[in-house]
């Protein structure tokens, strides 16, 4: 088929959805160490669907793998109470899911899908072979359907004047399953014949298909119908290429003896009954429990996220334009009550619109959390550790963008917990802990923030080790004895702290906790860690619920315009020059309300020309984030704005030696571009 | 021109078939993602031809076929099957399906089947 | 249609936008060019490299702008009103390039494209992938990937 882009999107999207629900089914089943009937049916159905769609897209390797899985579950379905090697089944299906997802990711990136599924398929075949050997005989015998009724006599009496015909049919090439097509012809023939027989006799299996393909399907029949009507009737068969109906002599040698003698129909009836019984069985399986969920689903539509981004941008611009209009309304001295009330109404409508747009973008963290389940499962197998992952609050909703930025940090933290946090079973038991380690992943809302915590009951962080490593790398800025535990633990987030010497299958790119902090910082969040030696570690990630529209203070340094999120701003003042001094290392410090803070000149940090240099001519802003407080020196404060955060173009990294200190940008109503300060990375 | 209803639990397949039929004279009047809805919509829309997937949740294609045939014994139902479903297709034929098409199929395939029944 | 079409094979003909930087004509594959806009002040960026003029706002999109004189190693000048910004699409993002002026669109047959002689050395040679001689004038075809640092990411 000719693959158009939109079909590809649908294919990828739907297959991913199916894989996701497959994975959830497996997790549910793995807790019970097996799948129940309903779950087996679901897995079968999912594989069947993926097989069909992949075959339509001509992704043969995907279709074949899905087919192998479908076969395996077809076998299990026939005897769902049988005992199977469930751990092996789970492993294989999980591997297959990874394979499918990997290939889909390539497809999304417009790369060639060069994965090879043959190993997986071979493994599945082996498993199936073992199942066939092991599973009780009844399943195998039940599969053999009595068939091969070659000559049948219908119930009506024949008048004796019926003529004999030889019918030869060919099906279209590529029509497939020709044996079953022939079976369909047999059903039609039965209705008009006194007796009939066909070649090949046995319509089961590939041999029959092959013969029909090569030599056609031959039917000899005795019928009272005239040949034209027989032909017309048979020609309604789908995918029929040709059909000839020739009258022949009933005593012709060619006519199978079966018709001439006329056999009884007992065989046929028996076959029919078996089929009927199976069909009833099938129906019983398929119908159980109409779930409300599938009814509810019809109230949802899926929308391309780009459209939502555009919608959000437009709303953001409306917000900005609105504040421009209202703030700039220059009416001289006259009071404009009607304008004020209209402006007020516009303002509340726009707020409402903004809330709705935000809520459209909110999705539950469950999908992301389930991904972690998979990670913990695979890693604990790999490391031979027994770890349970508890998930709390997976229904908590966050902005779609947040999910994207949260994924890598979560993966990284959980990897660390499994790899370094949780001890092996022997160590645990000798320390009086349960052999099973536990990681708790929790999401909850607090007002304007979402808090995600990752807690493990492992060995905890070692203050001494961290200090040792930090001092080796020259990252200590204070004497060790003066540092609180929290400050020590905070060192792991510094760039350069993490080593890349433990690149495993799971830690992958060798990223460190500094990358975790940076990723979280991009969406305006923060991450902290706390630990009790011997008891475990808790990572706390705090992210604003809505990250894309922020309230910010606008200021400039030279020709550069900046926005700093208002939540981080404590105060902005004209400094008293005598409060500013230089410490022995040459860093500028400022005394504010009795406290001393370091003073960062943004013109130096960002390398800005034509900025105010005289401290008396500029301004100082006191900034506080979760981790630290400091002051910045800038030129001129410009007021408070509500802005839509836009990503910086990726290409900008080719244009700048460092973009540290800015996390995005915003376009104001006057068209000006403002850079958004990342308070955690200004130093 | 025939009125067609497409029954398949996979949106991908529904859209694929619909795209294939777009170029024909036929009109897709309805879709259903499971057997139950298929039967309901068959009653409501009385399409001339139904393409029916076999493996679906809620109610599978075979059962939906039987119910549709019981509503209209002359109903034109084409089963959409895949390799490996021989037994099911046999049952479908016994139950009154007018024929079947095997995934993966091409545009010509499904059009020729529908044209024949239209 | 120009005479290249008469002698050359139709399907080998590519279209190039010709622009001038310091009196030298360059060609860029027209397929990459999204639009040409008049020069406008750009907002500076933090720690900006010398060839980056900053970022501009094109219909709500943030677009980095490069000064081609600096990028190609020519003497920087105050741009006049003949200067303009060629906006090209690079890896799904827009990037602007300030040039002295834009000439026209020419058709160059693949046969007329020659590998750039590596004699001159320097940045211009590095950034030029091919040259073509059209009506006795030499046009250098930009190696867009090299000029814009594409493909050698970290």
C-alpha cells in the first residue's frame, strides 16, 4: 500500500497505545505470576491487531513478531488453565514490546527500521514448541477438526432428472486462504446439489491451498439447476478469477465414485455440530463483561499536541496584548468607567480561557510512572535484586510538556536507586531489613506545584563518600565541617560531580545528576535530595503546575531584555554603594537587611556590552530559589508582565559560548524578545 | 454506489479501509469499533455492505455477523481476516458471510470484493 | 528560461538564490530558502559569538540571525538598506543570514558545477562546496552544512 504520512501517524499512535495497554496487562498479570483468561484474550487481540496493521504497512518484521506472539497466545487461550512457563512468557513479551517500541521510535524519527526480530521469533517458537510438548494432550486433539466430507446428500428428495456438472474455479492471485474460499464455494454448492464432490478432497491446510492455487478447485455435482444459474450463483464468490460449468455424463470415469454411490451425510452433520459448539464457546469468551471504560472512551478525542501548543501560544499572546491595551489606554484625565468594567470582564474571560487551555494540556503522570515500573522490573532482574515499586498518585495531572521533561530525570534517579541505592538481598537481611527492596514513586499536588518524590529504602547516601569525591574534584567551596547534611547531599547535583565510569545498559549516556537538575530547571522546577544513612534516600522534584505562562519582572542590561519569574524575586532596589564590597577572592558581595549575599553582575555573566557599570546607576535584585539566595546587578527595572515561555531555538547553541542562566524566552506585546532567567544556573 | 459500514477495533484499519474506499464510488456511512456497536449501527444505518473484523473486544466479528444476519438474512458482510484465522472464517461463512478478505490486502482487493456485492 | 535549459538536461538543473557578500557572488540552494526579509535590529544573546547578530521575532518565532560577512571571514561593515536577511530552514528551525544584497535566482545545470579548487584556502574556501561559471561570472555555491555548523553537533 502506498504509505501516506497521516496513516503512518495513526499506525504509530495506535500501536504505541496498544503496547502501552499490553504492558499494563502484563504488569497486572505478573503480580499474580500468570495471566487470567480475560488478560490472555486481550494480549491475543492486541497482537492480532498489531499484526494486521503492520502487515498493511508492509512492516514484515513487525508483523511476523506479532504473529509469533499471537500464535503463542492462541495456544495458551485454548487451554488457559494449563501450566506454562509464565516467567519466560512474560520476559519474551516484554522483550517484544521493547522491540516494537524501538522500531516505532525509529519510524517516528524517520529512520529506517532496521531491527531484526528473528531472534525473538526463534525464542518464541522454542517456547511454543515446549508448550506443545508440555501442555496436556487435550488441547492438541481438540484442535483437529473433523472435516473432509467429500460427498454430501442434501435433505431434499431428488427428482431423478438432475444432471451432472463439472465446475472448475480459479481464485484471484493473492486472494489468500484459497482453501477457505473453496469451503465457501462448497457451502453454496450444497444448496443446489443433490450430491457433490470436490478436488482437493481435504480442504484443510496449506497443501489444499497450494493445489487450488495451481490447479484450481474442481467440483463435481449433480443438480436440477440449469448450468447458467449454477454459474451465476458461483460467480458471486468474492475474488473469483474464473468459473466454468460443464455438463458431463454421470457415468464419466472422471466423476468421483463418491457421487455416483451417494454417501450419507453423518460426517457433515458431526462437523457442523463441532463448529457450532466452538462458536458458542467463542461467543461466551468474547462477551464477558461490557466495561464502562470503553463506553467512556468515546467522549475523548486525540489532538495533535502541536495544535495545543499553538493554542497556548495564541492565548499567551492574547494575555500579553490585553495587558498592553489596558495599561496603555491613554484617555487623558477623563474617567472611563465603562472601559474599566469592560476591561475587567475581558480580563476575567481571558483568565478563564487560559485556565481551560491549560487544563486541556494536562495529562496524568500514570503513563510515565508505568514506564518506571518496566525499568525497575528489567533492572532488578539484571542486577539480581528483589525490588518492589510502589506507585502513589499516578492520576495526578501535569502539563504535557512537564511529562516530556520529567521522563529522563525520573529514569535517572530510579536507575540510581536500583543500581546504587537498594542493597542486595543478603546485605539487606544481615542489616535486619526485608529482603525485598522498595522504591516508592509518588506524585501529589500542593497548590501551584506538583511534587514528585522518589524514595528508596536502600543504604542511603554517604556523607563521607560525597565529600571525598567532591574534594577530589575541587567542588568544595566551604570547609567540610561547616556543611550541613543537606548541603553535602546537594553536591551531587553539581556539574562535574558525576563520573561517567559506570555506563551500563541502563545508565546509558552516562548523564549525571547535574543533567537531572538542568532538565527540571528548564521547566522551572527544582530537585532536592535527602537521605538517612542505612534507611534510604528521597529525591523531591517540585514543578510548577503550569509552566508555560509565568508572571515575571522585566528588566534590561544594556540592549538585552530579561524576564525573571516573580516567584523568585524578593526585592529590587537602588543599591546603597557602601553596602557593596569585595571579598578576599574578588567576588562582589552586598549587605541587604543584615544579610550578606553574593552580587552577580549580569553584564559580566552574560558578557553584555554597553551595560551600566557604575553601581550607583543600576539596580540590584534579591533572588531566592530553593537552593540559594543571591543578588543580581542590572540596569533598569521595567515592570511586571505575564508572559508565555517559549523554548530557545536549538540552533542558538551554535551562536553562543554558553546559554547558562537563561531557560527560555518570551515575546511581549511590542514584539520585543525577552530572555527568561534561570535562577538556578546564574552564578 | 453502495453504502458501506466499516467495523474494526483498530482505528488504523478503519482509516486505511476508508482511504481505500475514498477513491471509489462507494460511500462509507458508518464505522464501529466493536461488534456490539456494529449491530446497533447496522440497525440504524442499514448499510449495503459491512466489512467486519473478526477479533474485537466486547463482541467479536462472528457474533456480530450472526446478529446482523438475524436482522437481515441477506446482509452483505465481508469478513476482514488474517492468516491463522481459517477456522473462524469457516464459521463466518457457515453463518452467512458473503466472503472474506485477508490482511494485508491492497486497494484493488477490497474494491473488487465490494464492487462484486454492490 | 535561460540558455542552460537548452543545453543542459532538464532534471539536472538546480535553482540557486544568488547573493553578494563583499562583492563576491554566492549561491544557495533555493530549496532551503524560506523567505527574504529586510534587515532589522536583532536582540543580542548571552555570550553571543561574534558572527551572531542576535535573535529576531518573525511572526512569533524566535530566529537566530548570522552575519554572513563575519561568518565567511570578511570585513564587517554597517549594512545599508540593500542588505537583507535570507531566512532558511535548517533542521526544522528557521535561521537568518544577513547578506549585502540579494541578486536573483539562477538555474545551474549539474554539469556546470565544478568542485571548488582548494587553492585559496581560508574560511571562504571551507564554506564553498562548488563553483559555477555562468555568463562568465563565477558563483560560489555555499556548503550550507559547513557554514551553519550542521551535522557536527556535540
